[in-house]
């Protein structure tokens, strides 16, 4: 990983951890260590927080156009380095290079989108109803933020949080996932090159998340948390935010239903299923988790999907022609193995895949299961792997009830040929997003987020910057 930053980024300076600790970054395709990066502790977190606090007042006063231009330059640099960033991402988390290049473009777009939003932060003015006072309403940055990103989309989840924070005038401490620190460190270097002032973005890589994050959230100086990760961890972080009433936005777990009604175009449904299931090897919160297919078309849908899944090439993401890379680590693969074994023990039939290959790396084959029991464990948890579990249903009310029978509500997918039916079923789903005859919902211009235990707030779209802004209201007597 020659040339890739491996130290902490605090106050615009690359630095070692205060106690000298380092942690390994593994290649999930081989199990070998790529490099070591600094492993931050509580002291490093405090220094990063202090740097953000010191920079906050001046950064908040920076002209919106200046913030916009920094993001625009960063957008251009990210695109110029697509191949370099894609190889870096593939090395640390495994996705095929073609998909990694797509993520680079997606990640860059958040910088471009929020460069345009930075100059559109509005306010208001008016006469209050009593006629005796004027109201001046302004939008202000919420203050120093703690951003916590996951490993599955290491570049895009960074830009989706950093972009609106910069646009709004907030300073940041970014803690990336320990499995994928290199993409975040590369982003810090790019933003410094783009002209971001020292202290506005600070990056602390660590294997000691609890020791690092909890003191920041309970300390009363961080004013905003943006977290993407599991619902279980999200609950813990919300409890820590409560002490000092830290504003929080969270994109948490999902259990996405993929509904194929009896009048669906099966070719389109299978195409959508391949995207919704196999993006990032199924390691996505938006991944289709529960396939509900009308009984009249279930057999044909399953056969077509199995043919497509079986034809995918599994291997290291850097190899030409590979469609499916390794899962993130041995723990992630073991979870998928256990879920599939449980489903088979409960009567599921394996149409393709289902067996862990021998050899190095955390590979698991694309798998299609039919006759899946509703009691199977994979029905009640995120699979986070390339496994499509198919259940059948007989009527619309039944499938809506079963789709909504989960504490999560991030995204759902609906395939049908009728417009009235499409809207009716979509609007009945208890989710924040619906893919209607499409397997892809993510777009920087759209508000990404869920309901129930899938999170709080939205990222992206015109509302994405709102999470980093507060209101100030000034009352003034009117002239007499």
C-alpha cells in the first residue's frame, strides 16, 4: 500500500497514536496483512476533538461559496483518482474492481451534490402575528460532529457524511470501521489537497471504538453524531448521546422484503433481484433479504434467479472477470454459513451454492434457497451475504403483512405490472424507501434512510444538509 496514509489525521497533521499502538488491515481475499495503521486511543480522540473545536468558529464563518469550492475540487480529485481509490477499496474490503469503480463515482457525487447545497442554505424574515415584532430566522451549523462509518461502502459512506458537514460549516471527527481505514485516510488526504483548513476534518482509526467514542459523546463538546452501522450498536450510541443531548442521525440495519407479484415482468424482477441481492456481495443494508414471490410464478422466478446466480464468477476482486469477491472477514462468512445451515435444517432446498469453498480467503458462493420456513433465522436478521431466500405467498394483504412483520424498515422492493397496484403496495410498506420495479434505490439526490429500528434522519438529497444545521430565531420590535 505504498503512498497510502496510515497515521491519524489530527489538526491537519499526520501523527502516530499517542501510545504508539498500531492495528493490522487484512486482505479478505487472502487473509494476509496489507499494512498496519495507527490504532487511536482515548487521548488521540480528545486531541481530534480539540482540533475540531478550535477550528469550528472560524469554519462556521467561512463563506458558503468557499466551502462549496473545496467540495467541488475534492469531487474532481476523487474522480481523477478512480483507479487508485478503487484498488485501495478492493484490497481492504474485497469488492470487485468494477464495483469499486462504481462506488468511487457514487462517493464523488456526494461531494458535488453538497457543493451545490452549500450555497443554498436559507433563512427567513417576517412580521409576527401580533404585529409588534419582526422575526429573523437563520440556519447555523450544529457544531463539531462525530461521524462513524461502516466497512461495506468505505468511500461513499465517508463522503455522504463529510460532504454535508463541510457544506453546513461543521467540523468533524471521523472514525472509520477498523476493517477499512485506508479509504477514509485517503479521503482526508484528498480534502487537505482540495484546501480544507486544518482541524475541520480529523480522522482517527481505531480498534478500540468504545474507549474512543463514548467519552466524546458523553463529554458535552461534540454536538452531533452521524452513525451508519448495526441497530444494536446504534442503540448503545443513542444511550450515550442522551447524557448531553447530542443530536443524532442514524442509518441502521435492514431486513428488506423483495416482493414479486403475479403480474410482474419476471425478466425485470430477476434483473432487479440480482442488483438488490448481489450488490457488494450482499453486504449492504439495502440488500434484498426476504424474497416473497407469488406462488403462481415462484418456481419460474427461482429457476431464472438460480441460473443467473450460479453463473457468477467468485474470486479475488482484483482478478479480471470476477463478479463476486470475498466477504469482509471470517466472522461474516461464518454467520452466513450458520444461517444457511439453519434454513436447510428447517426444510429449505438449495438450488445453487450453499457450500463454503476450500482455500484461503473469506469466499461464499451465490446461493438460492427455496421452500424456506418463515421460522428460519435468516428471516429475522440481515444475512449480509450472497444468499437469496425465497418464500411464497398467495394474496396482496398477506405479503404486505409479512413484509411489515419486522422491527426494521429501511427499504422494500416491489415488482408488478399494474400502476395502481404498484402504488398501493408500495405505500402500505413500512419502509423509508421503495424500489418499484428496480433493484437500486441509492442516489445522492434522494433522501436515504428508514423507519422503525432502521434509523433516524436522512442522508443525501435536499434534506441531507438539514441534519447538520440548526435554527436561530431573533425577535426585534417593529418600527413605529
